[in-house]
C-alpha cells in the first residue's frame, strides 16, 4: 500500500473511526483501525463488534492494499503532525507501516488485516431516509428516557419503528416514556421495528455533528446501518420484545394545564433543591391561572412556588419525580407546553403546544401525608 492524503482529512477519519474503539476488550484487533484503499480514496474502519464506524477520505492511491494500525497510537501521531500531506506506505504482506509528513517519520507495527472482523453487507435492504437535523432532534428528545437496567436489555435502547411515510423513536425505562415521530425523507421500503443500543445512538449523534442532508437507513444481517456520504455507522440490534408503548400513552385527560416551558423548568429546578430524598418528589396542583409546586424533605426543608398557567378541567394534585420532569423540559424546543392529567395516581402526559409529533409520559409518585 502507498497512499498520500492531507493531515486534516486523515485526522478527521481517524477520530471518527475511533468512536467505535473499545478500551475493554480481550481481542487485540478491536483496538486497531483497518485502512484499505478504494478507487478514489482511503477507507478507515473500526469496530467493537456492537458498533462499527467506517469513514472514507480523499487520498491519492499510488499502490493499493490494506493494513491495520493501533487506533490510539495512530490518533496521537496524526494529531501531532503538521498541516501538510501525509504518506503511508507498507510492503505487500508486511504489517509495518511507514508514516511520513515533512520532516517527521514513523514506523508502526500493525496486525494482519485478515484478522479484522468483516462487516455485514446491506445491499438491497434499504429502509428509508431521515433528515440529519431531524434525526439529531429525535434522539435528543427521547434517549434520556432509556433504561440503564441491564437485566432488561430490551429497554436499554431506542425503539425505531418505520412504516410507510413515518418513523417513530420511542424510549422507556418503565417509569416514563418519550415518543417522537416525523415523516420520512423517503417512503419506507419495508415495515421495520428494531431496538438500537443507546450507546450507538449517542456515538451516531457525535459522528453526525455538522452533517446536513439525509441519513439513509438499511438492514444488514442483525444490524442497522446509517449512511451519509463518506460515513457509515453499523449498530448491533438488541433482541427482545419492546413494550406496547401505545397502551401507555393516555388518550383522555381530566385536567389540561397550559404553561410556559422555561417557567415550569426553572420552578421545578428550584423546588428540586428541597426534594432530595430517594424519590426526588415535587407536587403539582393547578387551578385557574395558578400552578402551585411544592417539595418537602424532613431532613432538608420545604419549598413552594407558584407559576402562571391556564388550567382547564378538574383540579388534580399529583406528585412526580423532579429529575424526570426536568429531563423532558430540557429537551422541549417550543415555548409553551400542555401538561395533561387524569388523576393523582394516573400517568401524566406532556406535549408541546401545537405539536402532535412528541409526547412524554411519566408515572406519578405515590406520596403519603
């Protein structure tokens, strides 16, 4: 292999691919990046067997080939090279690579490229496409509700459901549920419902930072593939049956509270200071134009705040986990929301005013006294 490329493009490729590198592995090859020549460039691939990132960069190919290099060492070398052209060269069949840039020269040992895990092919299994900005929004508005309980793995990922012209992202940990839906950039070619690990979606968002245009989705064996020009992210899917989330979403309510998002967020944040017991509970009661929020922890103290609202229907007092409330309010990107209640022991629903594409459901906390 004999390749020449810019330091900037090589560094970007190494940094993106390194997002799939695991620091905890018993397989040495998983700490390496596979570099292989393409017709008009260089392809860098890394994987931890659950997540794989593949990046294409522009390069002049003088001689084709493939090698693997240790990701950490490669990143340190390229990151400290001057902003100039970089040359990578190795002899056919050898695992040693020469890296030169202006007056700097390195000889780095790799592992056999044949030992690198093969990635699945996704030919002919396209599902649909989502706008990159919308994808980032959908993830940020749902991923905080994913469970951290590894004993229920089917709750530790985002559920992605595609059908015809719509895609839904759903997350739940059993105590709350977040659902965001939108129209697809292209009509779904097949009905799909898969659970993608939260880690993958977080890394995907970092990899797609600044990317515009559509993100193509495709199935590849038991993996989901996200593709934009020059970048592919593969994710292992979580097995198991995702809960019937439609049954959790309240269809009727007895009280509807209309409130400014930021005002409610700031009030709940203040009330949470004196709600630092195990349940982190705040109580809400609205009547007419006033929402009263209170918290009380015997070992700490108590607090009370009133927020201007418009409340219709019955007067209901309910208690909720303050952190769960703030997680939702921090991710609603409209000025006003609707808080819908059915009863003190029934789930509440939060919806952005004028938008039917997002709903956040949270279970109440039973309190005494």
